[in-house]
C-alpha cells in the first residue's frame, strides 16, 4: 500500500493532467494508403477494405495554435491644424494727369494736383465799387474804364478799395488717373530725362538727381514688372 506522501503526489499529477486541454496531448494519426485491384490509390483514416493492398503512415495530429493576444491599435494621429496664410495684395501707386484752365498739362501723385491761391477777379467774379466821394489814392471805374488817383486829389464816383483785389480762393485743376501702362511709360521717360540731364548738371544737382532716380527705379521694379 502506498504511503500518504506518494498518494498525494499522484493525486496532484492526476489533477494537472485533467486540467491540460486534450488537444495539447492528442494521439498520433494513422493514415491508410489503399490500392484496389485496378491500381487506384485512396488515402483514408480507417483500414482498407478486404482485397485492397494497405500501407500505413503515422504522423502527429495537428494541434491548434494558441490564440494571439489582441494587438492594441495605435492611437490615431491628429492632423496638424492648417496654418493660416496671409495674402498681401500690393496696389501700384497711381499717377494723375492734371489740366490747368489755360490747358497746361502736368502729372501729379494725387488727384488734387497743385492747388493755388488766385484773386477772385481772375476767375471772372465782379468787384463791386463803393459809390461816393473819396480822397487819396485809389482806383475808380468810370464807364467801364479804370482811373488811378494819388496824393491829395479827390475822386468822384464809384470807388474800389484796394483790399477788394486781395479777395481770392484756392483753385484746383482737373485731374484724371492714368492707366498703369501709361504710368510706367512716364516714369521711364522721367528716368531717361534724369540720366540725360545728369552729365551737364552741377554736383549739387547731381545729388538730387541720384535720389530721384533711385526712387524711380524702385517704383519701376514694384509697379511695372508686368508692363
């Protein structure tokens, strides 16, 4: 009769054997190769029929592979936020052609041209005379003609104060924006004029012409690349 320690050990081994999956200790598989009277070959897992030639092969029964542990999916990579793009649209500087009342044309950087102060009478506004008898120097109108008196002489009739001729106003010429192609042509013409004038200019004037030419070159590069 077995001792108590040996009995305990036997029971433990028996419990372990029952806990292991059956397929891990599967028996070998016998394959039967059967050849009938006509020479036909058949493979089967049971003995051949009577009258057939039998050959056997023993091989280990396939064992299922252990299931793979589920792989953790990588965390989704967030796409970087799109960068903000700033587009700067450069507008070429305009150039205006202005016309004076006597039809003199000139160019200006602004649509105001060259505002100037002129007496009102040059614009055709009437100058009103003050009627009465006045002494001293002054201007007089008689039948549309002007007469001048001075010293202590007196003038009869309408009298026009010299202050009346000081009244005036600012006038602004009519200016039109030039097409950009014309602007570029005029800037280039001005640059050629400066270069021609430079050879005969005094040293002080050459310094001024150099500054203006650099400004024109920069403007041509910025505003006239397409013209």
